[in-house]
């Protein structure tokens, strides 16, 4: 009886912890609710099975506990029970797999207006390469230098980022004096896009 009560208490604590816990799933995709729905369906199906199996275990422990003068009945096969287990298991597995198949179908069905983007992920660092107006990925130049006449340079400003990209940019060498002054200079600015700028050096 103590084992049955322990299992029942475990189920109750698990369910209460789920509903009262401050930790919840972070949405996997802000604009793709079908992925989140698939995870939720899987969670509820497995949660129902967890409660049902442990409930059945508690019921079996109590109902078939040892009693004086009572013998257990030996029944090695039960086609009715096997059919029930097969049907219920198939329904549960289908409920978890079917939504995933639809989500996967949308995932591999690329929209007609989709663009190819190259993304390279490293620890604490991501780099992206986007296509140009011709739809082709250009050559990546890392750590380049640029130059130009001030008025022409600023007229080629095409886009200005928002506060999310605001950062102090600059160079560790101001380039003045003889010998050169090693002073970090720069100014705070969001990320900007310039067109037709002369680029040289870099990797």
C-alpha cells in the first residue's frame, strides 16, 4: 500500500509542479505557431500517458495486493487486452506524429519568393551573407578598410539601424603624429549601409 501511495503522490506533485512552476516553454518560433502547437500536443499526449499508466499501476497494486487465501489467476494471453493496447498505443503515436508531418511538409515547401541566405554560427559569433539585387550571394570581405570624399560618402548612406545595433565603432590607431599615436578613436552609431563605397584591404 505504501508503494501505491508513493506513486500516487509522485503523480500529484508532478502535475502541480507543471501548472504552478514559474518555468514555461519559450516559443520555438515567433511566426510559426504550428511548431509550438506540435510540441504542445506531444507534451499533452505524453502527460496523459504518464498519468494513465501510473494510475493503472496504483489501481493494480491495490486491487491485486496479497490477501490470505486468495491466489493469483494465470492468464498468459488475452487477445482483448492486446487489441486494446494496440489501438490505444496507435492512436497516441499517431496524435504525436501526424502534426509533425504537416509541420515538416511546410518546412520543406520553400515559398516562391524565398531568398538564399548564408549563415555561419560559431561560439558567441554569427555571420550572415545576404543576396544582392541580382539574387546572388557576393564575396565576403572581412575586416576591410574604406575611403572616400566626405560629401560623396555621406550621400551614399542607404540605411541606418535602430538602437539594437547602437555601438561605439572606431579604430585603435588614430593615424596622427610622428611616430604614430596609438589612441583608440571612434564614435557611437548604429549599423549603417552605404552604397558605392571604395573598399580595400581586408581578408
